[in-house]
């Protein structure tokens, strides 16, 4: 944690993306709003960055973060990108309602992207109004805080701003808002697809070199001592594959379903990005889908690893000319060079997911019986229609000695089967303090439950009541420890509270 400084100057003075070829972005300022105000400021995130909240709470800060500023010296941009959306290629997408203000410098000298979402039309808006609803911003805020609390790499919400205006959605006027989002980078798979289509090899190379310089310096060391590949672009691709594999394994191990894993929504620095119709599952079903627009279950919980691989194949297609200078004459060698990183993705994901499942169960033995038990665990949870988070939390509380088997057994609809399963688990689990501690680190007691997030959105939008939003945003920062006054947030939804479909809500 960095120590906040006392300066009140605007900390967003840098625009690193201007070093990219002009065709990959458009300089465009945010659109002014009439009555800007600050709804929520993420003080913990500011403290992490080593920054004082004073400027962000000032009139200057509020105007800067809502479009009411002369940005001539800041050079805000909208980034261009393409993307496969549900498998169908769209050659030009881009930031249709977002403006990259630049990078803030943290207390330890790092530069972090600051982007506004819902800040007005851009050259990539494609007929949209460029605005966001308050509900969409609340969802992004709560889900990103939940991910950060779970120690999963993620974009963050620095602030939630009111525009004072209303936007039309589903034939009704609803409150508008702007999300102030921070990220290590906003470069996506779709960024390379766009560069390839617009500028060819030179555009892809410029973007790859930028990514290496800014975020993957270890793949470009003289003599290649720090990586296995002589070609730095192959090394970059492999590093991206590894990060993506680990990220998706982390998602799945907490029951998270992104919902829209289009190539334009996949960050290349291994961070979770674009929380639209995403959700944490309640009762476990491997083929669970929430997204209202995922009509063919393309992005179901159990398909996410496969889609990650598919997306990386699309990225590889843009990298091939960098892998082999003779690609235009014969593509076979370049395609072969892409196979090892893609294979690494499979290996890393499978290992990360299996290791994570073992950690969640507290079973560390390497025996056939232990392996069979681990592999049968999730099918058992599914067959019993158990709540994913409650099951693993109950398991952890038994391992910690906080309670006996009774609450855990109550989760089983078939008591005899439950008794047999629990007895087998006790015979296999590692009771050491290290294993128990690892179980708790893998098994949150609290998640951003769909019905609670939806209730927080409804309260804020319909009654201007932010009490539940404030409770959730604080409680989700530490999901492994729940205070007595937040015990109700652990509850699974009642039948009438169940959320079956989630929406982008933009």
C-alpha cells in the first residue's frame, strides 16, 4: 500500500497511446453534461495508488471526470478495435461510449489507464448515444470490486459520476452516469484484429512493440535469456496465453460467468474487463448461462476455457506475419510457431483449475482415490443442486473447526449420500493449518450475488437509495471475512428473488 500524497493537482497528465499509429485511435473529447456530481469515490483504490482523494472530490476533478473541461493539453482518445461477437466478425467496433483520458501516475511510479465510460459519442458509436445508465455503472462498480476482493486481476472503478441527465433505454428515461475506470491496459484481442485489418503487418508490429514495452518487458531482453523463444513476438503471444489461462481458471473457480467473451472484451494483460451481463452463479450447473444475449450458451461457465482458446487463435492469426518474415510466401512455419503457446494455454489452464479445485477441497494427496474424489466433486454439487459458494464456505468452516458437519450435511438433499461424501472427504482432506488456510483463501464467504446487485441497482435508480450499494461495495472488498451485520449478504436468493437473465444495461 502506498502512502497518499498531499498534492491536489490533476494526476492524469500522460497519454501513452499517442505513440501508436494514428489509425488505431481517434482524438475526441468527452461530451459535456449539465449537472455533474460525484456519486461514489473508491477511497481504497486511491490509497492503493498512493493518491489523495482531494482533487477527485474537488470541483475541478468532478468537471474533468464528467466531460466539462477543456482537454486540449490532455489529448483524450477513443480507441479503435474490431471483434468477433458471438463468433461473428465485426470489422469496426471501438470505444463507442468511452474516452481514454490518459494515465495517472501512482505513488510507486506506475502508470494506470483512466477511462470514462458513458461519456458521450465518439467516431465508433455506430448510432448509439454514447451514454451509460446508472444501473450499468453500479453493476461495473460492484463486480469489479468483487473481483478485486477475490484477488482476481481486474479493471477497477475509481469513481461513479452522475451526469444529471436521463437516457432512453427500453422506451423509458432512466438516470445517466459515467464510470471512471482504471486498468493496467485497455488493449484487447480486438485491438490487434483492428490493427491487422487497418494497417496490416506494420500496425500489428507497432501495437505488439507497444505492448511489450509497456507491459511485457521480460520478453524483449537481449540474448533472450528470460524466455524460451528466440522470436520476441512468439514469446509475447505465449505470455498472453499464460495470463489468459490463469485468469479464466480463477473465474471458474469462484463460479463467475463473464457472459460476453467476445474478442473485443478480452484484455491482453490478463485482467477482467467489461462487466455487462456477467454473474456469479448461485446453485452450481456446469452449463449455466445468465446473459440475455447469449442465446446459444456460447459463453456458459463450462465453455469459458474453450472460448479463451478460440479467442487466442484469432489473436494468433494477426501475429503470424510477425512470427515468420516469409509468412506471405509460406504460412506453414508461422502457424507451427503459434502451436506451442496455444498448447501452453491448455496446459496452464488445466493445471491451474485442477490445483485450484484441490485447494478449495483441501485435498492435497496425489493418489488415485484423491484424484477420483476431486474429479467427482463438482458433479456431486451439481447433482445436489447446491449453492456453489455456500457449499465451499461450509466445507471451509468445518475444516477450520468453526462448526461440525451438520450445516454442511444440510446442503445435501440426499442425507445418506451426504454422510458418505463427507466421511470420504474427512478421510482424504489435509488437516494441516497450511491447507486449511489455503482453503479459506480459495473459498469466499461472500460474492456479488445477482439478486443483491439487481436490488442495489433498483434502489438507486428508482428511489435514489444507495444504502445497499454502499454496503455491498464495502463488504465485497474482503469476501473471506463477513461481519455479523453483513451475514444476510451470504444468503442465496429465495425463489422469487432468483435472477435468471442479466443484461448489459448500457
